[in-house]
């Protein structure tokens, strides 16, 4: 499924602008930007032909237990680069 171009003020457009500038985002960081359905927006961006990848990172929660989470970035040279 292809999606129309994203507007700059849409959630997908905001995410894409950050990633296209060389930035990365996690689900938590997206929530702090007011983006609640982050993985759905990543799906839309990928469906539009952008090569978004996820690298798993490890941290510790408030109880000292290890947790894993994904950090998303855009690969340069994708179909829209």
C-alpha cells in the first residue's frame, strides 16, 4: 500500500524529517513529541518506499533489570533518497 506524500505537520512527516536529517528515534522519544502510534507511522513511512531500519539497544529499567528497545533510523540511498 502506498501513502500520499506526508505533510510537514503530520506525525509521519515529523518523523521522516527527523530521520532524513540523520536523526534517530525510539518509541519513547516519539511519545515525548506527542506521537502515540509510532510503529504505525513507521509502517506508513516504509510503505511509502523509505528504507527505515531498527537497531535494538539495551538499557536498564528503574529496577535495574535489562530491557531492549528499538532505535529507528533512515538508510541513505533508499528509494526516495
